[in-house]
C-alpha cells in the first residue's frame, strides 16, 4: 500500500506591512513557509510516503512574481520533486488561477508537475 502526503493552502505571498526581510533578501514569512514545505517533504519520506501533493491555494494571489522569490520557490519545488523522484505535484486552487486555463503555477511546470484541473493518476 502506498502512502501519500497531502499538504494544502500554503498561500505563498511576497511581502506585507508586518513582514521582515530575511537573510537571503526574501520575505521572512515566505522563507518560513518554504522551510515548512521542505520539512513536511522530509517528514513524509521518514514516514515512508511514496507521493507528495500540494492541494490548491499554493499562492495567496496570482500576482507578479518577484525574481528572488520565484527562484527560492523553484528551488523548493525542485527539492520536493527530486526527493519524491517525480511522484509529486501541485493542484491549482482558486487563488492560483489567472484564468480558466492559466495559473501562476504554470511558471514552475519544469520543476514539478502542475495539475490545472482534476486528473486521474495511475
């Protein structure tokens, strides 16, 4: 039997008036969430999970993506993808959509599998 780790509603965002800039120049809150994603992926592997999925509302808003933040997010998605040997993905939520057919997650399709609609996985 396979174990699947499901993570939801990360609401990645880039800055607000109560945030601080971290050592690497990105939002401290964003860095905490990215660290939590890596932590959950590592924990899933310790618990012998075969699959890892982020289920919707990955971003808080489908807005412009600053370069530094985009690179750090991409590194995190690549980390998870490598750890799970491609058996992972992100499902688009309503906060991630730019239109009915496009989401901000499409920018990361070379780092991790993106599901813009309900899909059946064999």
